[in-house]
């Protein structure tokens, strides 16, 4: 199971980190096309609906956006930014799961036993939120690069990962790699806390509904992890989604030249200005939920794949050590 349990064989910190990195890698391969769509919708200032005689919107639906990107930029465009995104996922998974396992083991040692067993979802919410904040701080530079690669069209401002890093340092300085960090921490902390908390809650409910009460097991089944993980990811993503939109808008500040042909661009003076401007110009709260449909597909797929791979590989490693 995800999170510290004294009855299970404890893997080393390096093993938890390596498994977390691998699960992040697998999840990224699965969900990248939906991530590209989500980001394109999030960066679009115009309404997400069909163009009219008075308004132009480049993307207005998942199918139309897929077709438009493939027609204009080729199938490979659905994996734009995959290299920095993959580095992001590996670095994030490496840090997040290692931090989460450490934090849950500390909580188990110092919190009352009844609290860590009966109220495990609360413990996992707090530990997951802290682990998410640590992980996104480490991985933010790659998130900024990933967003910018996805944001650019056929006109390549960054031709490669090295070119992107070099150009950003030269034109915007080293701190440009941390654009949107405040929004990222504000988003990821609660999102990961809720995701780990909901996952612990759903697995607890799953066992209450489907398991024999006399049969105690520590290892979760594939269906259990996939359903509970995907559900937890989708719900957490929905609740925190507006902050993801704001983060993406802030990450491309200074990169407006790459948005030619995609529509209008805006400059924002920080998180609050970005949120207020979006709500004022783009349909109140609806503007903060642009790209929610592909975002939920991506969030559910990524969370389900992440938990499933992590749980199964940890289970195999524990069996290996035990034998």
C-alpha cells in the first residue's frame, strides 16, 4: 500500500524514490497528449466555444483540438515538451514519494497510534500536501520549460531543451525558471494532499464494501488501486483546477512571441492579478476552468497509473526482499 505501514517490509529511501520516479515516467507516457490539450485550452484567452462572426477561438472541443493540432503541427505535436515533461515527472515522482513515505513514517512514530490507523486519510492529506510542495519546488524549472514547449506552435522559439534553458537564462535570468512557483505551491500542496487523502479514504471504503471483514490484507489489488487512484486524482484536480490555469498563464510570461497565431495574450502582475483578470475578461469562474475536460482525463489517468505502478513495484520489491 502507498504510505508507511509497520506490518509491511520497509524499503529503503532510495528504493521508494526510484519506484516513484519510475511510476512518474510511466504516467507521463500515458497522459502526455491530454496534457498538451489541457495546456492549450488553459492558455487560450478567447472563450472555449466555436468561432462566431464576432469572436475567434482556436480550440473549442477535445476532438476539434486533437484534429487541429495534428493537421497543423503533426501527430508528434501531441508529445510536445515530452522531454522536459518526462524529466519533470521523474524528478517530481522521485521527490514526492520518497518525501511521502518519510513523512508518513515520522507521523506513525510520533502521532497517537489510534490517529494514524483510524484517521489515516487525514494523516495522508497532510503528508501528501507537504510532499507535493517539496516535489514541485524541486521540479518547477522543468514544469516551466514543459509549458513553454507546449505553448509554442510551428514557429520554434526553443528548438531543443538546451536551447530553451540557454535562451531563458540569457533573456529572462535564472529566476525565470521559477515563474509561477507561488501558484504552483498553492496548487500542488492542496491537490496532492487531497489526492493522497482521498486515495486513503477510497481504499478504506473499498475494503469495507468488498472485502471479507475477517480477512486482513496489506496489499491492494490492481482494480482497487486503479479505481481509487483515478477517482482521487480526478476529484483533487477538479477542486484545485483554477490554480493550475493561473500557474500556466504565469509560466509563459515573457514568452508571448511564441503565441502568435493562437489568439490574444495577456500580461499579469502576479497570482491575484491573473485570477482577477481571467474572471473579469473570460466569463467569471468559467475562465478558471478552461481545459477541465482533458485535465480530468489526464489527472485521472496520471493518478491511476502513478499509484498502480508504484504500489505494484513496491509489492514486488517487498516480496523479493522477503524471499
